[in-house]
């Protein structure tokens, strides 16, 4: 563990990431260039500048702001050093092959992207494209932006080191807007604020602390027995440690993203004012939901409206009330209602946000049972696996394009819920149902021990990441398409993802290949 440093809270103002401007724009497409670099940045008034890796040399990266159906091309350029500044573990994926440390590949999380541009973990490349991974490398990625208006984010997805690259700073927002959103009269402009929440630990010299060993210890045994997610001790929002924001007494829209490696956030305002949730991972809910608390696992988003109109002169703290949080990490940021109202607040919280066409069980051509289990690998180390398989095992999910499938995520790992993310699709949560874990482990038989509960009201929209609690079957349903090709699904606790809790799947046209 690092030498503890005490940082005073609420000293720095919340930064708003800059919106990136395209290099070229035509009637048919928009073209951006983004360079990944090493740089230093002040993350807290009393902390020396911190060495980071980031898109365009900023942390978080710049925000993309695009329209639905706008064709966007991005040239992702790697100008990172050859050596990582965070501790690399070469035992990952059971292989002793050492891959270049400065490798990277970018994934647009939550987007419907063709496979060549989805950031397949093995499509990595190093500085100036000198070395490349074994699959799907290309220098310019294309995004059709066919999703509904929503809050997406882009981040690193490199095989074996995603946890280190994101921890180093490689993450940013990507917003898709559409005409319908425009008609909703939501708070906008300076009143629409993205909040990227992450935890980090620091050494006294300002450098990032990340444990040297996968079991979160600093002295490594060759094959440690457990790979827990790393929970750091400091909370940052938009790259500042425990910041504050001065607001007007009116409504604000916050697009909240939990971009922590593994920490589960339970967000709540200490004034008791509700968070009016209007959207989740895949865009707007059908109607706003008043939430006293919002739980966000790694990668999940919540689009919320907060009304500060009754709080002139007061200070409200955004809290993280997750039970396992330390007293330090229960604070997230502060809102100070100290700015006089510039003009009357004419924005609204619409009573109805739009229709979501729900997929139903009878539309599914296939149901897959996908257990989340913990095994001991050949080195005696405990690993969490998806359907009992390692990353390099043969592909087992081959899906017909445009078919609907139900995935039953059967979690027998007695631990925190795993946030499971599926690329390419937006899915819907059908329900969660408790089952007899011991019986399942002994015989592989599913026996339910209680009724199925429907998703929470704020989970009724489109999702790309879902909480799968221990002892429950979490059922999700999705239509796989419109693209064919190779994608991944994985636990979004990045330490799990890097240590085998990720699997490929393939969408195919040819019926004979369905698996
Ligand atoms: Cu946010 Cu596969 O990733
Ligand atoms: Cu996990």
C-alpha cells in the first residue's frame, strides 16, 4: 500500500473536458485525429503534477459531440512511450510472451460499431504503428453513430493491460445527439455537464499508485492466488480530486459515468434532493425516475436532472454510499448554489421521454446459459471465468446476424456483483432470479429458489452493462446485429477483464456456423 497522503476535499473547481474539433468536415463525414501521449497534469491543488497517459494529452480525453447517423472517422495515433509507467504483469493469460508495453487500442463503449473499428483487444498497435497485434489492425476507425442519443465513452481496450491504460488516463466522453433529444427541452449548454468519476491512489510525489501484483500486494509471489479489483482511496471527477462546482439555483443535467477500474458507486445527494434519472447506458428511459440513490458499476452511465432551485446559498455534497466505501471515498464532489440565476430556467423534466420497443421472450431464437464461475488455473491461482472458459479457448458463442438471444448470466462467484458488458448490442434486462448455487455447482442444474424480480425502474431502458449479483440468474435479451464479425463480452471490473474474464463472440450470416 502507498504511504497515505491526505488531500483536502473540495479545493479545486470541477473542470469540464473540452469538446474536440474535427480536422475536416464534409457533407458526408467528419474526420478527427487523436493522439495518445504521456504528459503531466495537476489533479489537486496540493499534489505535484501527475504523470498520465491521455488522448490529446488531457485527462479525461476531449469529448466527442456528434449527431445520430453522422459518419465519423477517427485516426487514433499512438505517441506513447515504449515502457509503461505502471507495473506490468507478464503472467497474464497464462503466457510468458511479453507484448510491447506501450500498446493501445481504442473502444467506443456502448456504440454499434463494425468489428474492424470496435477496438478488438488484439488489434493493438504501438507508437507510430511500429508493431501491431495479430488481428484487425487499422489506422482509421469508422463510427456510423446509428445509436439513439446517449452518453457513450471511449477508452483503451488492449489485451492484458486495459486496467493499466485506463488507470493511466485513457478515457473520455462520446455523446450522440438526435432531433428527438433536441425537442425535449432539457437543460443544455453550460447546464449540461458530464461527470466522469474514477478512483485513484497517489504516492506523495504526485505519481499514480497502482499495486505491483495482481493480488494488490507490493511484493509479488509468482502466481498470487486471487485477482481482486483494485479500489483506490481518492475520488476524482473529470480529472480533479474531490472537486466542487458552483451552480445557479436551477435545473442541471448531469451525464454521470462510473469510469473506475472496479469500484461500485452508489450516488446520492446529501440534501436528500432526488436524482431525476432520464437516461442510462443506451439513451433515454421511457419516463424519468426519481432516484434517491443510483448504483453504477464500472462503465455504467446515468443521465440525471438535478434541481437546485430551492437551495440558494447552500452546499450539497454528492456522496457515494456504497457499504464497502471508506469514509474518504464516500465523498465524490460538491455543488455550491452560489451563482445568481442568469435568466429564468425554462428547461423541463419531461414527463415522457419516448418509446422503448421492448424485446420479449417469445422473440428469442435461442437462450444461452453463461455461468460466472471461479476456478483454480494451472498455477493454482483463482480466476473468475465466463462460462468456464479462458480468453484463448475456442470461440463458443457464434450468433446469427439479426437474431434475438437471451443470455442467462448465472453468477456463482460469492463476491460483489460483476458488471457484465456486451459489445455491439444494446440489451434489455429481463429479470433476476435467485437459484440454488450448491446444486448448480454439483450438478449443473438450475433450480430457482424464489420469484424473478423485474429490473429496477431505472434499468428499464437500453443497457450495455449489467450488474449480475451472486446467487442470481440475470437474464438479458438482445438482437445481435446489424454487423457481422468478431466482438467481445466481459466483466468491466478491469482487473477481472485483464485476467481472463473476457470472451470473444462472433456474429455470422451463415446459419451453418451458428454455435
Ligand atoms: Cu468499456 Cu469492452 O468495454
Ligand atoms: Cu468481475
